[in-house]
């Protein structure tokens, strides 16, 4: 089973994302604080999905960190944000892809499936 690690601090988004990916057959691990990703206290997933606006640390900084680590640099990172500039910001941070909130569920599933 393919694993997705999601960093999202909004409880409503957490529930929606968990439901979307669980129904699609993925193993989903959701954390609400990006600091955990900086401490490597998790099993490497097949895909990271990061919200830009996390409590504790910016999701773009987490993305940069993940892309600099030998153990995670090749794992795809998808950024999520309501920021209209998320496309440019994601590219600068080294993310593999991005979606602007609100997003269509189908697009998120298609995007993740290209990496798994």
C-alpha cells in the first residue's frame, strides 16, 4: 500500500484529506506541525503533501529541508496553499508540484497517482 505523509494543521482539511486518500486505497499519516518533519521522526512515505501555512514552521521551509536531505530528496513533494503565488513559491522551494486551495479532489488524486 502506498504511503502519503501530509502536513496540515487545519482539522477540517485533515479530515477531508484523510477521507480522500483512505477511500483511494492509500495509507495516510497526517501531522499538524511541520517541526516533526525537520526532526525525521517518521517513516519515509511515497509522497509528501505539505500545506504552506503550518504552525511552527513554513511549509516551504520544510520542503527545502526535505529536498536537501539524502534520505528524502527523491521523494515527491506537493505543496498546498490558498496563496495565489504558490506555483512560483513551490518551484523556488524545490517542490515537485502544487495545488492552490480550494482544489478539486480529482486533481489531487491524479497528481498523487503520477508519483505512486
